[in-house]
């Protein structure tokens, strides 16, 4: 492959990646092997027809699209590795007309890393943050631990109340007609969690076990399912079970059960000390955020839209992974909340722009201050990762690989630059 880059306006570029004819031929053969079992040719059992016979019947280009798809990841990787500029996003990928026996040219439109004109980054003034731990802070922490230690008890002698978890059967109707996706059985729902359409959970307060209740709600105007958007609906609901949280008393016995201390007074003092550490840590993070915001405001850069969109998609993917780890698919989340992928992308756009700008200005600071990452820095990060995942360091190194190492070193560089600008900031 050969790679040629031509700069365009707005930190965009066109990249031509030329794939040799023999390499494209290998991809065509791979496409044939992938698809031959699906193609019927008279006189041959499926999967047994020679490639030349299939090409004769369906055209020489029958496998070209699949061959292009087979090659496109390696083409993009090659463009990123070999282009003269740092490519930060790929906006589009096209292919010039394929001529048998000739090199195939992939044409990529890409975003390249913007240049940053740094403003003031040393001596930036930020507001000092109070790290005092109040009695109220301590009480709130104790109540939070109390709630964590609560027992779940089955309730049979009262109706649904706020914060209960109910087991629910429901079916939704619009204009008297049941709609697809509006039915559930034995569904666990915590009242006040905000999992369902606004108003749904509040309407269940007062419902009694085994008695059907009509819950009247209106779908949001921008609900993901257009046929339901803005429409009033009735959910026929039956609460099958109610569970509530029973809180333990805050006393010495509680303290001895949740900590190494025998008395509530000693436990309270420990909680206060932990909160002081946390407040200092939170204040450090808030100071760093404030410094970065000031530096971004004083600096200038032009972000290509393709770069922002790539970051948006990354953030939505990260959100989906967090939902998955909590046992909720993105499809379920969107159904329950009325969100859509487009809405989520738009919602994270300001944060995506901020993340990109933060990274760019910190890279620029690192370059201006000759901040570097040593092998010892990298090994220290591997050690931290090994301890976090309970895996041996050499195994972590093998899992990370060369590409992973480059990314880890970039992250360390950003961290060191962030510490530099925060340490050089002035609190007022």
C-alpha cells in the first residue's frame, strides 16, 4: 500500500491509499470463500460452484464490495500509521472504480489533529475551594451507609409507597389498543428511580397488591417511537409484590458491624477523616477542571466536525457499556426513557468538544514544557493496573501490547501536563 495525503480547509484532508492488485485479488478470493455457500448456480451444489463460473453469471465485480469491506479496516489503519499528519477521525471512505489487474485506490476524507495556539497556562487564577467537613456531611455519610446496610423485607400489609421495589405486570394501551413493547410481566421497578415514563412510578403509589390499577401517562413529545410520541396512554398494572428497605439503628452495634470500631463515636470520627481525604481529592479535581477551562478559554483551535462526531460516538459507546454492566441494554434504556441514539449524541456534544479541547491544550502544554514519559512512568502505570486487576505485571504488559502502550503513554503525558498546570495555578 502507498499513502498520499492532501490537506483541505478546516483541518480536514483527503488521503489516497493505493492497494496493490495482488492484495485486492486476495481480498476478492476471501470474499468468494465467504459467500460461495450462499450463491446458487445451476448444475452445482451450493458452495461448490467455481469462482469463475459465479463471476461469469453475476459479473466480474460480484465480490468487489465484500472485498472492499474486508480491506477497509487495514486501509484505515495504514492511512493513520503512514500519513504525514496525525489523523484523529475518518469522515468517509470511498473507492475509485476497480479495474481488474490494476491497483485499487481507496479515498478517505479525514480530520487531522488541529494546531493549538496556547494562551496563558502558567499562573492561571482559580477560586480556592473549601475542604471543611461539616457535621451535616458526616451525618449524610452515616445515613448513606445505613441505607446500604438496610434489609429488604416483603411488605403485605400496606399499599405501595415511595422508594419501594415492586414486582409488576403491566400492559400499555393507546386509544384502547395495546401497543408493541408496552407489556411486561414480573418486572422489578423501584418507585422513584425514574426508569419509566414521567408520572408512571408516582401513579403507582397507593396501589394495592393484586388489584389492577390504571396508570395514565403521556409519552414525551420526542419519544423514540414516533407513533407514540406525545400521545396519552393507559397502562393497566397489577402489583404482585412489594419490597421495602428496613434501616438498622445508628448505634454502637451498627458501628461494630460495618467497621473496625466498637463505638459509633469512633466510627463517626473515622468517617469524618475519610471525608476530609475525599474533599481534598475532589477539590484537587475541581481545581484541575477550572484551570483547564481557563486555558481553553485563553487558547484557540479549530475542531473539525468529524473529530467531534467521533468523540460523541465514543462517549455514547462508553455509556452503553456502563448500562450493560448494570444489566440494562441500550434498547431497554431507550424504551424506558424515550431517549434515542441521536438525542444521546446531541446531549454529549458539548462534553465531547470539551474533552477534545482539554486533550489538545494539555498535549500542547506538554510540548511547550518538554514534558516526557519515561519507561519508569510506564512501568509504574502497569504496576497500578496489575494491582487493580490482580494480574501479574508481565501479563498486563503482554495484554496491552505495543498499541496499548502508546495509548497508556499518551494518557500519562496528559496526566503529567494536567498536574503541571494545576501546580502552577494561583488560588484566590
